[in-house]
C-alpha cells in the first residue's frame, strides 16, 4: 500500500526521521524496513533520513504486506452504515443505539464489521461508544493512521460532546465533574465513583433546558473512562433516563447521544467537525 501525503502549509519543518518516529509513530521495525527498502520518497525522489520535510512537499510511503499484516474480520452489512465524514484514512459514522462498537468474540458482528464492509477492508476502532449509546464515532481505515489517532485521543485532542436527558433538575448552568471512577466490586459491568482508587475523570456539563422534571444537558469529555457520563451524572443524583445499569426510570432507549465530534486531521491539519442526529433520541425528548 502506497500513501501520498501532501505536507500542508502550516506543517512544522522537521526531518524525515522525526516525522516518521515522533509524528507518525511508526514502529521501529517498520521504520527500518522503510529505510532499507527505500520506501520513503519526497517529491518523487528517494531522500536521506536526516533531510527536512517542508510545507508543500509530497511525501510518499510504501508499506509491504509484512509491515502491516492484514487483520481479517467478518464483513457486516454496508447498508447499515450512516457516514458523517469519509476520506482515505478515517471515517466517522453515526452509530445507532443498541449496537456494539465491536464484538467480544471473533465471529460476533458489530458496528466495526459493518463499517469494514462499507469501506471494503478491515477498519480499526479509535474510541468506542457503549452499546446503548448512539452518535458520532471515529474509525481508522488503515493501521498506519491508527497510532496517530490514538495519540490524539490520549492527548485529548479529539473533542466529543454528548447530549443526555438526566432525571432531576439542575440549578447551575455549567459545572465540571472530576470524581474519580473505578470498578464496582459487586457488579463487574458497572462503574462507581471511587475517590481513593479510581482513575481520574473529567466531564464538563452544560444545562441546555429543563423538560418537565428532567434536564437536557450537554456533556463534554476531557477523559474517556468507561460509562463516564453515566456514572458522573448518577453520582450527583442525575441518572440518565433509560439507563439499564444506573437508573430506575425506564425509556425506550438510553437517553445519551454522541452529538458532536471534532478533531484536527493529523495529515491535512484541517478541522473535521461533524454533528450526528438521532430520531429516537429526539423522540425521547417529547
């Protein structure tokens, strides 16, 4: 597989070595293969490892099968995919509620399998949504871009905004929840606030409007702990309506929706911003 990557105007100047190692996070073994096979070209010419990459250059990388062995998974149904953004390297889709992001068993069919069928090759999960949650979710189309996107996620440069219908009323317009989250010792499926042993977690909450005795809120994640929004709101007496684990107020679905996803594309440096809609979520607000 060969990728031609135009270096954007605002890209910082760096050497080929720095680019492959510190920006693309290509593993040492694969970098060695690229160098030995002369599989790195700039503007159509083989280039020295210490040469500089500059804005306007065309970088060409060629990977062999042994560099990134193809991971085969069962293909799902392409017609079930609702794409929000799609290019050579990444795809963002609108996940329906009630569908797993990825299967727990090799033969289990989930959203990953459907997206892979839509793309025509195996895709890779960058972040996940709970089965009950709908909305925007990002996948890598190839193993080259995956570690770059993973680093963006670790560095909190992939911004995710959720809508939630919470049980109860909120008195303040905005606040930040920073309670640590850990496993529930009595139920392996659940998480709890665990100030002593939990992992750091940060959720920014904005009240959008009150709907009867409930509150529609926007939640922005700074961290991505399992069930983070669900646990944080529940701990403060604001369980999400329809939550099968943390609420006793039933609804046709979990009223949590990944509404917006924003990131700067690591190769083009252009902003990608998508908004996902959900008919079932909107219906639950009425």
